[in-house]
C-alpha cells in the first residue's frame, strides 16, 4: 500500500511540474521579445551583406516585425531562408529564456570573380563553390576572363576533381588553384588584378603594376601552381629591383625551373606621338626622347584634311578617315612593330577660347608646408567656374603662384604660408565639340 502511495505522489508531482512548465512557456511565448541582434561574420573587406541589409530582407519576408512575440519567431524557416541566400555559408538562429534572440550569419569568402562565355559573372569561394554577385557590394579579388565555359550554378571544385569525365573539360578547378594561392599570398594579392584563359589553354596573369603579361600556362595541380608562383616570387624579389617594372613585356613561367622574359622593344618604351589636325592636312609625328632630353623624329604620316573648315570639324566621319590614314602611314614608315593607340593632339580653331583667372586658398594648418594637395584644390576650383552657356573648360594652366602677397613663385610646394593664390590661364571651347568627338573617337 505504501508503495502505491509513493508512486501516486510521484505522478502528481511530475504532472504538476509539467503543468507549471506549460504555464511558464505560455507566459513566455505571449511576451514580446527583446530587440533582434544580427551578427554578420565575414573575412576582411569582402562583406556582401550588412546586418541592416539582412534585417531588411527578413522584414520584407515578414519574419520580423514590431512587437514580435516569442511564439511568432519561426526559427527553422528563418534559418532556411538565410541559408538560401547565395552569399551565405551558414546561419544560426536561436533565442534565450530571457527573451533575447540572435541571428549569426557566416558569409562566403571569395577568391575570384569569373566572367564566362555565356555572359554570366559570379564569384568562386575558398571552398571551391560558386555564388552570385550583388549590386551593392564588390569583392576585391582577381577578375577571371577568357575561354571559360563553367556556369554560375556549376559543380563545385571538389566534384570536378573527383570526376574523371569533368576534370578534363572544366577549368573551374584550375582557376581555383591559381586564385586561392594569389589571394592568400600577400605579394600576389596586391599585385595580380586579372587572370585570363586563352584558347590554347594557357592562363595569363595581368599585374596591376607594370604593363607586362605573365604567361602562367597550365594549372593542373596544386604542386604545379605553387612551383610557378614561388619562381615568380623570387624573380620579383631579386630581379625586378634591378631591372625595373617596365623592362619586360612578357614573363613566361611555363618552363620547368626557369623563367623566360621578353624585353620590350626599345623604340616602344620612349615613343611620343603628336597629331596636328589642320584645315588642309592632318599630320602624325612619331618621335622619341634622346639622351639630351630632345625629341628625335622617327616617322611622319600625312593625309588630306577632308572634314575640317577654318579650324573647325565640320564632318567628323571624314575627319576620322583622314586621321586614320595619317596614323597608318606613320606606323608603316617606322622600323619595327608599332601600334599607335595614344596621341597628343593639338587643338585650335575659332571655337577655342581662353580667359585669365585668379584662385585663392586659405590654408587650414599653417604649421605644415604647402603640398601637391593644396595645388590640386586650387586647380579643382578653377574647373568649377561658371562658364557661358554652351562652353566647357578644356584645361587649366597655372602661370604663377602668390604666397602671402609674395609674387612670382613658380613652384610653391615645400614653402609655408596662410594665403595661397595662383594666376591661371583657362582654355575653354564650345561644348558640342566634346559630345561629337566622344561619340565617334
């Protein structure tokens, strides 16, 4: 009998606890929660979604709202929604008994932005998965372009590596090997701006410093990639300080245990091209600076000026034809290979005018010396001058500087003073000229 009494008491006690727990839960569920705290975990500077943007997404979907109660929080649905966002690696939603609730989001870490032949562009993360770009945020990673057939929703790098039929036709795994090394290496992360895949299967690295290209070749294994980039590191540390960044046009890493470099053509390194557009003829001059600082003429091309009358372009199409003919003749007359892409153009005609103006700058800190930044502020102010209708400033030429009423100063940088002034010669022209040139040239 005593045994049954004890069992009954335990049952009553247990039922009471359940009842109390139920009432406590009901009371808590009916209470409003504390403000939501969202924590976005991202690596370095590449944050694709901020906490405010995530909050806005959740509000738009109706997951969070003012005076939300504990019972109205859909934890599993919110987690699934966040995990479906392309840039999200993982998400955790939880709430504490005191009414606080939190969302922790870890974002993907990009190592490359890929532009494929299907006009898609997307990111590749350090785990070898692809994910979408965003309109508001751009990652500072190498751009990958060229003969790339892999799509935005492509299989991951791991899936490609473990599939013999895919590894021979896909390039995502090769891109991953190069990009991952570039992003984790301090030197290459700041140096390499683009990776290009050629039709022959060679990867070309394009540095941000210098105008040479790095012929990388294939990237079929991690060992191959590491070996080539370690060679390049030694080259940059030991050769470039002596040879300079502009000595070579090509650095080839394809050969085992060596680097083959191609020097730029001497003629190309110091070429200056001038273009004179006149009423009767158009002339293109090619020259180079000699050891005495003088320009030696290397080539001259001329063509009849068909679209210019009294110094003003009347027919832009004919003018472009004449310019093209003059430039082509100058290219053909010079020894060696020369492709003219940039010229110094002389501008003249009735539509070109000039004015004189004085700029004034009161410096904030008189303890520091006058710097290039002060000069730039003066020049920028000149470009903001109100011009007559239809007129636009071409260039601003400083003629002399005045520091605290001391005149005749040609170079004020490094000097001290409170009031910095400058006399400027400002050239301007009719605005329609620029619009037509920009559309055609």
